[in-house]
C-alpha cells in the first residue's frame, strides 16, 4: 500500500539536540557536537538504522541553520517560534515542571497558577504539538519513537492520535513528584500531563522510586479511568487505562533503566594531555599535602551547592584540625541563565564561597576554590585527584557525577552522597550517605570521608565503579529499544 509516511524506523525526540550552531562574524555557521547518553545510544545502533533525532532550534545560530537548510543527516531541528519556545521551555518546563518534580517551590508565595501560567501553558501545548506533527511526518509505518523528558510530556498522547501504528516510548531523566506535591498543579493540567504520558506504550524512569511516584500520581488523577497495577514485587509494572473507563483497556508498561557512566570513554578522555595539564594547575592551587573535597555541578537549584558550602564551613568549625589541610574545589557551571532565580542562585554560591574564604583563609591557604566557567577537561582532572566527592542534591533524577568520579579516580575517592539522588539506589551501600538539608550531618559525613583509610577508600571506589558502569549509555538506549520493539 502506498504510504505518505516518512522513512525513519527509529526516532528520538528531545528539546536539546546533539548539535548546536553558531553564526560567526563573517556570517559562516559553525556546528558544535554534544555528548551524553542519547548520542552514544544512537551511535551504537549505527548509521544504517534509519534513525532520526528531532530536536528544537535553541539559539539564533540554530534558527539560522534551519533557515539556510544546513543540517546533519539524521537530525531534524524544529524552528518553533522563539516566544512560544521561551514560554514552553523557560516558563513551563523549567519554572513549573522542573520545580514540581524537584520540589523547589517556596510555597508561601509560589506557585501561582494564574492567567500568565495559562498563557504559557498554551505555548507548551503548541510546542509539544510541533514535535508530535514532525514525528508523525517522519516516522515509517510501525516505527519506534522515544520521547525524552518533561519538556515533551504531551507528545506521546498527541502522536498516538496522529499515528496509532507507532510504538511510542517516553523516558524521564528527572525525578517524579510525590502525589501530594503533584497535586499543586491545577487538576486539568495534571490530567493533561498524565494522559499525555499514557499515550506511550512504555514509560521509562531512572529508578523505581520515580516510576512508582508516577504510577501513584496517574492513579490519583482519574480513579475511574486509570488503573495502575499494584507496584508490589511485580517487575512488569504497568498502568491500564481507557478514555471511557470500560474495556478495551490500553496498557502502558512502566520500566526502569538506570543510566550508567560510559567507562570506556571516560577512562580514555581523562588521560589525554589537556587533563594532565589541568591536574598540574589544580594541584598547585590546592597546595602540597592537602586533601581535596571536589564537587562538579551545573548550577541547578536542585544541586544544593550553597548547603554544601555551609557544611564545609561547619566542618572547619567542628574540626579545626582540617584547617589548612583541606580545600573544597567547587565547579558550578552556568545553567539556564535566562531565569533570574538561577542567576540569583549563582550569585549566592559565589557569596557563600567568598564568605568562607574571607573568614578562614590564610596567606598560604584558600579554603574554597570556586570555578564557574565550564571546562570538561578540568572537571575530569578534579575527578582524578579528588579525595572526597560531594554529591548532595536535594533531589536528582540520577546524578551522573556520582557515577563518573569512581570510574575516573586515580587512587580512590570517598563519595558523600545524598539519599535523595537517584544514584543512591545503586551506590548507597559504598557511599557516606547524607540528608541534603542537614548541614551538620553533612559536615560529619565530610569528616568521615576525609578520615577514611586509603585501603577502604580504594576498595569502595572499585565497587562504586562497578555499580556505576552496570548499564552504559549505549546499552541503556538499546534496552529501551528492545522493550519497545517486542
Ligand atoms: C538535566 C536533566 C535532564 C534535562 C536537562 C535539560 O540534565 O537531568 O532531565 O533534560 O537537564 O537541560 P537544559 O540545559 O537543556 O535545560
């Protein structure tokens, strides 16, 4: 039968794509490639797989590339109206959904779901619709589509209506909110999000904690028409549903894929000469014979960098024997700087670091070394030399830094890990675990980690590295694909 469908058999959709373009002064366009789990996953299936990555044009360079028809084979960038995109991305995805799933609101004054929110929500719908239409247009008959993250929650439902033949998956890289917190959203919005997701044949999460939270939220949204299976003990969990509440019920499978670190890539990359150079510079900054507590984060509100600094200050108070003998190396790289609350948070991080340095610093010792300019080679250098890694997010889907440090560490590194990070499920046993809000407890954990005998530290690091690499990015992707293809 002749078909007007596209030719691609495997499609991925995400807001941020694998490539970005910049326009240089002479008008030429330059491409920069990104990394991450999806990039390795797609390269693992090879160029013959007819794969297509649908993503959004994010900056002026990307939009120009779309207009000039410049592009990579295998990538389709959508030039969605810049204001619609800003409302959907900054307004809804990053200021509402990210806040709900990471529980970031200061609730006496926020959130306020008024007229402005409704206007932005309409943009979120339009932006999701643009993705659904592009995917419907590009996908071959019975193709597999994997949609990524909270930016695109409505896509599975919209796409199912346009193309019921497709196998649709959605993967959440964030936590999912507990039902009491999710209930803050207006009821119709909650329902739209859940029904949007349930358009998928399969929903993937990073841990069972987030998967179960989704199932509870889904059940609560519409008890007459949405029926999560009992989450106890059954590894094949699912949500059954029907628009009428009567048979035939459709089933959405729920799966968990704990994305791991890419050991092969990290080990090779961390021994290149630029990393060695940065290690020498960092060692000089830290000073001879001192221990290093390292943290590397994008400056997200959920990463808890300020409380990390407060805990370090508490350590210097409670254990003055560490003064002059330890340095906190904190890399806080810029993220989402269009949002004022992110800019303010970055300034707060800077202030907290400056306070510690002026209170405790001596002519030969700077207690906190803070860098805010992204430098991947320097991050790897810090991973290699860290004595302690501090990963204390208030809530985190997984946290790959916790998984990367043990893989790259030269001589073993003690991991101080928040019990609210997804990585805790896999790494908790060999980490020093903290409640991220408890700065005195975190200071105690830092002391314990700094005092850990080197032999024990090396043994734990080995076990952490094994757990951290159990599901490398390529397998993580292939596993999802396999589940959807059956
Ligand atoms: C973090 C989250 C992902 C999310 C990404 C978006 O890495 O873990 O779930 O997709 O942020 O970041 P962006 O810079 O595109 O806003």
